[in-house]
C-alpha cells in the first residue's frame, strides 16, 4: 500500500490546508467543539443568572422581614404606651393647671 501511494502526486487543496491548520481535526470535530463551547457558555450564564436571582430575592426577603419586625415592634410600643410623645409646656406651667389654680401675685 505504501509503495502504491508513494509514487503518486498529492495536490494540496484548501480542505487539506484547513485540516492541517486545525491540528488535524476534521470539520465535524471543529463544529462539535464550537457547539460544545457555546453550550458551556450558555449554561454558565444561566447558572450565574439563577444564583444572582436567588441571592437578590433572599436579600430582599431579609430586608422586608427586618422592616416588618421593626414596624411590629413600633406598633407594640405605641400600643403599650412606652414611646408616647410627651407634651412639654415651655411656659413652666403644667398643662392641667387652670386659671384658677395659678398662684396670685
């Protein structure tokens, strides 16, 4: 077999040049490798988007729970009367004093 092909001429075609430049990988293998890389990149993007979404929703849920707890605590304090505003009379008199209770000059 070697003797038969050793005397023949080999014509270099563009297909042979491409085959050699691609590292002796056929067109089908090159296409399959390209498809593999594209699929892998799409999978990485999908997983990254999923993780971002889960992280964002978890963070949002924690913030909302914290706000609800603060509002619940504030409403408990208002209902129990702990943090009611005190009204101060700047004139030095008690608010409950009437004109008749004032000291006479």
